[in-house]
C-alpha cells in the first residue's frame, strides 16, 4: 500500500514552528495546524475537536485552545453550517500574501 505524503511550505518548518512553539509557547497549536493542513490537502475537511484530538494525540481542551490561538493569529479559518456540526477548517498562509504572521 502506498503512503500519502503531505508537502509543507518551507515557511511552516522554518518560521511558523519556532514562532508558535517558542514565542507563543503553544506546541499544540503547531500540531493542530499540521493536522488541519494534512486533512485539507484533498479539499475541505470537517473535523470535530475529538477528531483533532485523535489525530494529534492532544486532549480536546488543548485542541480547542490551539484553534483559538490559530484563529486569533489568522492562521486558520473556521466555519460551521450548524452549531452542532463539526467545524470546517481551512489553513491560511498569510506569509504568501506579504502579511506577517
């Protein structure tokens, strides 16, 4: 069976990781960003907090906190059609639009 691969923008590994882990002191935010990036490679993905926790090995609370940080930093977009539906996440790449993270 062939393994799928995920290609990351070099900025993610060289700058974003150090910024989220070192500056924001939130390695969980980096892991959640990676999980969202990987899940949306083939289009939008609906992910509950439980699904993100399963993918990352973090607690649901850690995932919720990470999502809030990533939203505040404008690194992800989160939408829902209904309040009880899992969220639809879209990773953003503000560094590609000449904006700083």
